[in-house]
C-alpha cells in the first residue's frame, strides 16, 4: 500500500504503549497506515505521495477537549459584554454602560463575568445598581460559574419574574429583605426564564461555529465534547458539519435535566434528537444531568457544611436537600439512560453529589449489567478519599477542569466558603491516578475558564502554580503530576470518553491521522513555557486544518 502523505524527521510521542516513540508516520484516505522509523515509513512512498520533512519538530496526538460549551463561548466572545476574570467591578460596569450606549431598541445585553467578591459593591439592591445604567434595556450578567445571573428590572420583567413571584423549584431568587421582591440575583433554575431570552439567529450561530472551530484547531484540538446540548445547539453543530466547517470530531451530551432548562426533556424527545442530529462528525449517544450547582451559590452538595463564617446555616446542613435530584431519582435516571445506550455526564461539584452520582452508576450496573458505557462525573473537584476506589470498580470517568488546581481569582472566594483544607484537595490528581481513575481534561469554557487554552491547564496541572505568576503560591503541591501522567488526560483518555478510543487519541496504525506539530519537545520546557506554547500545525484526518 502506498501512502497519500508521509511526515518524517520528527520526534513523535505516540501515546501508544506498543510504539511509544517514532520519527515518521504515513496516512492514506485520512487513516494512519504506518508509524515508525524514517527509512521504513518512507518506503511507502509512491509517485503521488506527499512527503513532509518536519525538521526535527515534535508531534503529539491531537488534543481532546472533554467539556466545553463551544457555541456558548463563541457567542460570548462575539456578541456579549466580556471582561476578563480579574476585571474590577468598575471595569465591568463601564463595559456594560458602553454596550448600552451603542445598543438600539431593547435587545438584551448579556455577558460578564462578575465575581462574588463584587457583591458588596452591588449594594443592598443589585437590581438597582443595573437599573442605574438602564431601566429600558434588559441587562443580565452571568457570574464566573455561569450558574448565577445579575439582572436589572427590565430583564426580570421580560422574564415574568415580577415582584410577587414565588420561588422556582431547584433555584434561588434572592429577595429584598424589606419588600420580598427579587433583588436581581438569580441562581440555578431561577435563571431559566431569563436565559430563554438569550437567542441568536442561524447566521449568528454559523459565524460562532466558524469562530470556535478556528480557535480550537489553532490550540491543537482535533476533538471536543459539548456537555449541554439542546435542539438549537444540535442543529447548529449538524449544519456546520454539513457545510464542511466542523474540522473536529465531536460528541454532544443531550440535555435530560439542567438548572438552565429546568423541565425534564422527555426520553422520546432525546431519542429523536439522537436520531435526527447525528452526522459523520457529530455523535449524539450522550446525555447530561445536573446533580448539584456551584459552591459560590451554596448550591454544591457537600457532605460537610460550608463554613459558618461565610453566612451559611451550618447547623441545619442537609447535603441531600441541596441536590437538584433526589438520590433515588439520580439512580433511576442513570439506569434508564444507560439502558437506552446514552453515556451520561453528571455535573457534580460537591463530594456528596459525586458520591450520589457513583451510587447511581452502581445502581445502573446492578440493574442493567455492564453496558460498556463509561459514565462521567463532570468537574469532580472534591472527591472523598473513601470514594476514590469506586471510580475504577464502576469504570466511571472523572472529568477535571482547571478552575482550582492552581491559584487563580476563584481561590480566595472558594477558601472563604470551604476552608483551606478542602480547597487544597481540589482536583487531587495524584490521588486520582494512584486510584486508577480514568481522568479526562476539560476547560469548561466559558463557564469555569476565561478561554479554552489547554496549555495553561497542562502547565498548572504539573506545577500546581499559576503559570504566569499572577497569583502566587501553590494549591495542593503534593497533588502535582508529571508530564507523562498528564498527557493521556488530554489525548487517549479524552478519545475514550468520546467513544472513539479505537479511532483517535493516539498516533496508531488504523486510527484517524489527527495530530499536532510543536516547535520543541514539551519535556524541555518549563511550566511557564508550556503555558505559552503555540501550535505550529494541526492535522485532522490527514488534512492540515491550521498552520502557523
């Protein structure tokens, strides 16, 4: 067999234990047909073969992003107010004022993010602080977690959240202590009526798709997972694939239940979505559940209470009461979704939510037997030591994101809520790997990360330091892992989570020719240098989809 393309004179880290290193690879019809030494692989050359001398550069498998709201993030960058995570309160307010001044009509102003250390600056009535900017243009700003919204009166009015509105199950409507009226801060399912007003045209979504695909390819991604898809998202992803714009493998977790879409999506509707929106590069055999919320809103379910000094009612702590689904419902949902062939991703932040998610997987295994589906605990930051071993036993995946494995703007706020001991064990990656947990990397962009750059996450993972030195110190330095330990999280482990472990994730014969080219070997770089890596070239299905 003659090759279509050959890449040689390279330093190839294959992530394939059978052939861990090589200097050349060959492909035909988008598939790898040989990996090995230059002399052997070049023997597959024919008259039509394109041979590329990589000049000693480093080659790695294409990266897999296991949890990114790609369309959401792109729309945020293109269409919303978007200040950086470290922006001051005044900078955010000024950016909103500028957007309102440029707006026409009453189109909603969305964006953010705001941090919870800004709450004192919002005053006794956060709603009034935004009303001071405009009472005619609706404004809704998300916090750094994307689980809370800060709204002005006009946004509340359009969403039907009038002064006499009752509480929304699974959500929090913060209220003025004197009047009982909504004060403008909404959490979890209470955000849904406002979020329904966030809309984009098909043309805007097409532009957003092209934006994130170019950005992902530039960063070295050849595959990703959308963790929370509704029908409009699925239609946009499928349309992009049909246009040829989607130069990435992808999977979409279909929403069954979410605080942002509080109504349960019927199983029959999910089955229809799975059937109708699948396309060659869009996999739809995946589902999403939310078991809890986020720590800043006191909606993450921990076995132990939040610190009383944070304002939490520690004496009346009830971990299961914080869950968005009862333990029984969690078990029922996972069992049924497993039976229907959906790989389930469960948002679980608090250690109790993680435990209940594992209980649900255990119930599914007991009822259905081994389905071969690797269900996922998304984020999985605070796993209790006694639950570590259950992941391996249940063949469950711990998906981790770089929100708290090194010091960043969220660290201080999290410590005030949870204490230093708990925060220092956030993403205890060394313990996860020692327990033989299947771990994948995810940015959770734009919800938990200001950008989808994996190199910053990789650098922080192996150092437990802010790679850029903006936030001093370490976070759980004993939980740092090596480069060799970290790379599978970004490649082969992510491919398995896509149910594509036999098709991508390593540079192996028979797999898709998905790889990236770097100027220097990663092992020669410091963490700060890894964080600043710029990919030279990204190849997907043997086609160059990005080149510098």
